[in-house]
């Protein structure tokens, strides 16, 4: 769980480092509600780029950034509503946009949720320890960025098969970049590298997103709060929030669904994965091209008991959709089908996993026969900024994307989406999925039998982790008070 035991000696060194580097740490509450951020910080951000290596950008780890590359303040949550002309279903499908975080992906928030509690308790010493970020893509980018902002030495670990854009940018920010064998399905190889690092003799702290409850806590509070704000705008007087769907990934983003189900008890929570690696659906394994979602295991921080449905997406579908959404022939065809030019111009806000999430939401809406009063939420974790090289590769492999290709993709993968490869999970289905954690986490990663049983049978297990937010924020306030930086703004 989240240990908040203080190490006073290391904490004093962290405070001194923050004082020297002018680092002020935002609270979780400020990330949920930027109106709580001091006006002097908001003013200084007017001269800072969204991706700049500037400690002030810690305050931009929020869903409320203005959608500009430099100098933006804060406003409503950025989201897209996808119309039936695109989705082929009457239900409203709505998704907050991850592009407008620093690094262009929301994982920078999950990384903050893991690092900040360790920093303000002295459990991580930025003056002597290295922070290792095992990831299938965006999380290690977020971790390297947060580390740079917090003056920490970072090690980014990700599979060698991830997109070129990720590696090119990481080389400019991370202190070390380690490419492990395989692609997004090869999570065990990432864990194996972490074990090597632990045995290397270096003083390294592994921030493993798949078992760090700071990841779960950040999304349960910050992402879910953003989604609740979006629902206030889109539900209307007759609206019904019907469900939320997210790729499982590290099981951070899906934690927002736990909060949504508390507010809307009759809503459904669906976990999405690649059909080529159907771990939840069929205890399966394999390789796929939906970058960054990870699989072949069940993350330790996935509250499986709260998951209503498993959905598998054929990876060819989102790979085809990024061509439809970004190639000139695809954009032209969508406008001809009645999709507004303003929406078409925003479809580059969907990366590959965002396109997969959209398809999962469409499948969910079709399965439950949702109507125009129903709202389904999903999330756009990053944008095509991460995948331009993939479009180049597809064009080299398949040739130019034509009007005929656009028609086939639109009719087959959007209008023609079906309800195959889906399963509603009953009690024992969920327990089957939960039990898969044993093989990764108890046999390989050192968790205990009592812990895995507590996750299933102890009703307070998950709520006790989430309740730490107030204590963490108090520690952040105390840390900032010790640096003395806030009073000198």
C-alpha cells in the first residue's frame, strides 16, 4: 500500500534540494482544482512552455490546462464528444484529452502520484538515489519528466519495439534509457530488467506503475474528478451516465471508474485489451500493436472485483483508424459522411490506444443497446504526436491511403463494429481474472498470499489506499513550508 513513514535525514536533503532548485510541489487537490494554485504561480506560467523542463510545470499536471503549447493558464477539462455520424451509435461517447499534459500524455500524472509521496516522506532521496521507471511507453516518459522537474536522476525502461518518437524525446530528458526485448506485450522482460537493477549494487528506487498505489490513487481522485466535471457539461436533464471503458494498461486510468461507480452505482465499468493478447478475456497471451497498454498479466493495482466487462479489440482496427483520422483521403471521406470539419480537425488527438478506447466504447454502447440519452466515457491517453513514424511505416508497407481505403475502414471498423469478443463478468469470472495476479505477483514479484486475498475479501483494502490523499497533501504542504519558497513568491 502507500507507506507514509518519514525518513527525516533524507527528507531534509530533499527539502534542501528543492530550496536550491526553486521546486514547489503541487498538492493532489490543486491538480484536481487549479483554482487552488497560488496566483503568483499562475502568472509565472504565462512564460513557460507546456513541455519545458521547468519545476513550475508540476502545476500543469492536471486535466485543466488550456490547450496551447506555451503560456496557457487553466480552464475547463479538455474533452471530445464523438457524434453518431462517426461512431454509428446513438449514445454519446465522450473522452477527456491527454495531449494537453506536459509530455503530451496523462501518464505524467500517474508518475507524479508515485514519486511525490516518496519524496515528501524522505523515502526517496533525490540527492543520492536513482528513480527507475518501468513502462511500455508513456509512463517512463512521464517519470523521466517528473524526475527532471524534481531534480532527480532517472532511468527510463521500455520495450525496444515502441515508437521512435518516444525514444527520441527520452534521450533528451532521461539520464539513462534502457530498451528491453519485445513490444508492449513484453511486461515480464521489463520486470526482469528491474530485478537486474535491484541486484546491481546501485541505490535505485523502482517506481513500478503496475503495483504502485500512487498510480491508482492519482487516477481515482484526479482523473475521476475531471470526468465528473465533464459529465456535468454533457449529461443534460435527461442524461444517463451508462459506463466507463479504459484499456487496462497499468490499471491506473481504470481506477477512475471505481470513483465513477460510487457516484453512479448503476453504471458499468469495462476493461479493454488487445484481441491478439486476450489475458482478461481468455487467459491469453501474444503480441499486438496497440502501443502502451501492456498485458500478459493482471496489474496488482487493478481492482478486478469492480470490473463489469472485458472487451478485446483487434489491433488492426485502431491501426487502420489512425490512418482514417490523419491521412487526407480519410479526413475528406469523414466530412462527406457528415462528420463536422471541426471534429475531423481534432482527430489527431487520438493516439493508437485512444482509437482503441473509442472502439471499445462503441462496442459497449452496442452491447447494452444504449440510446441518445446514454453517455459512455473513455479516455484519450495521448495523441498522434507519439505516432507519426507509425503512419510513415504504414504508408511504406501498404501504399497511399486512398478514398477506397477510407470507405472500407469507416464502414468496417466504425459503422460495422460488432459485439464479438466481449464478456460480462459475473462474480466468478472476476475472481478468475483476479486469481491470475498470483502467477505474476506472488510467484515472481514477492507479494504475499495474505495480500492477494485481502484485495479480494477485505472491503477496506482499496478505500484505505485512496483515503491517503489528505495525509499526502498535508505532507506536501509541510514540505513546501520547509523550503520557504511559497512565501517568497
